[in-house]
């Protein structure tokens, strides 16, 4: 049985200044700082441990925030990118676009509950194992011949002759969860989806789906702490959907020493790999940049944490940055702190911003306007639509604030 806490090599108490520097350093490594931007989508997916993909705009906006130029985000649909990453349901049963090595770990670590849910749907639909096996075989044969096909086309070609639509849909879902087939959005815009499926062996012949669950879990936990440490065990559990015992067992199986940190963000113990903490300690640290970063809906940098969100919220109420069902809103981050939210104004096809009062200076507000114009241009570049573009490039307004963390957690009370 794993111990109640992981083994550690050292302890360190962070001052508030050290903690803020460490958080900004972590963001900078992911492309959300002043000194680093990435030039390829797979690089960003690797650095951020995937792109949250449950909402259509999220992968594009996530890449746009970390990319050297908007052209990088446009490569999201390039064949090179499709070969290097794949989209699977994994952590907390949520869609993530991941590099193949991380996808293999995420698949192995989460297959048990995804497969369980898919099988339950089969049972609830009154379908037999024989029907699902037969339909799965037909799906394999069809995709082997045709390559990528939209899910509607698969249904149309296989339905009939005693095979109901629900059997095709659930067999396809089960095959996807098991890794037999792979999903790809073959649209050419962030606001559209062309949902297609292909055989994984054809689309990603190098994707290793043979990992066992403990190995996958250990690799995924290590990947998380490598990118998002320092984090608490509850942070890891929230992000991955794992039990505390599974996380401790994964840490026990590794060979990278941990440092336990205590930070002003939380009373919980935080963990970071010693080599990463030593790297942080060696690196030079510049003064905080006033550059604004526009993070995506459900951006991975925010969704990585649950217990220690005050690292980026400060005294802003959680409901100012998260909606009623716990989704991270599209946020504006300056020097590692959330200072407002933004949205895509569909009629004008432009970015609109809301800045929390008292969170920024007039100079920072001007910088937010400039960034909003760049983000608008980037989003327009990847927008799939024929309606003419009208209205201003961006608008910005201010909310009363700052919002104390003790205030009621309702966005309408932030106003």
C-alpha cells in the first residue's frame, strides 16, 4: 500500500515573491510568458500536456495564445499536425488533443472507466455482444477500405440488414474508447467540426496502445507534475480524475526525487520534481511583463488546478473566471494573474473584453486592447464563415472590483 504522502528529498518554504516567480516561470515554459513562443502545434501540445478540445474554439485559441504567430494556429488542421497528435477522451472523460506518447499514457490510464461507460450504454440500449462485435468488424472493414469517413457516412453505409443506427453509433464509440479507431476534426476552421474516424493503425501506426494501466498512470502523473508542478495531490486528482492512492502509487514507482513546497497560495503541501525546482533556481528571472495573454475557454493552464487556483486568481472570486458547471471562461492573464475575461463577438467577429476594476493600470489596459486586436485578427484568420466582417476590431469595458474571494461566487455579482 502506498504511504499517505509521497517520499520527498527536501522541503522549501516559498516567499510570496518566490511563489509568483515560480508560477510565471512555469507559464513561460508553456509559451505564456515574454521570452518564449512556439512554432508548431505539436510543440505546444507537448509543453502544455495537451489541448483541451471539448469546445470547438479551445484548441485553436490555446495554440494562438502560445504561438510565435497566428500562422502556427492555422497548422492545427495540417496533415503534419494530424500525424503527430490525436484527440481522445481521457482525463475526467474530457477530449484532449495530445502528442502520441502522451496519448498512449492517457489512454492506458483512463481506458478502464471510459470502456465501462461505453459498455453500459450498450447494455442500456439492449444490444448483444454479438451485434456489437459484428458491427465493429464491419466498421473496421469499411475504414480499412475508405480511410477517414464522417460518422454519418459510416452510419449510412452500415445501417440496414438488421443493423440499427444505435448499434453503429455505440460500436463506433466503443471502438474509439478502446483505441481501435481514431477521431479527427477535418474542418478548416475553429468554429466548425467535420467529425471523422479512421483506423488507428492506419492514421497513427506509431501509437503504442499496449501500455498497462499502472504504467500509463505513472507516466501521466509524471508528465503532469513535470509541467504543472508545484501542485497539490488534490490538484493532480482533479486534473487526472485519479484517486489519491493511484497518484501516490504512481509517484512511488518513479525515480525523480520530489521537493515539498509551501506557498502563500494554499495551506496544502505542493510537490515539484527536484530537477525542475533546481532549474527554476538557476534560471535568471526578469521583472514581470505587462503583456496580456488571452487564454482559451477551458485553457489547460487554468484547468490544471483545483485546490490552488489562487495562484492565478489572487483575490478574484472563482466564479468570475469559471462558469456554473466549473468550466474555465476565456480569461485575460497579465503577469500570471487573471485580470478579466474575453469573448468572441459573433455578429462583429471581434474580441470583446471585460477587465475587473482595480486589477490593471491604464497602460496595461492599453496593452490589453492591442492584444485584443491581435487575437481578433488571429481568430478571424481561422474562422470558417461567409458572412461579411463588420464592426470594430475589439472593445473593452471594466467591471467593478477587485472581487474579494469571500464574495458570493456569482458573475452577476461581480458587476
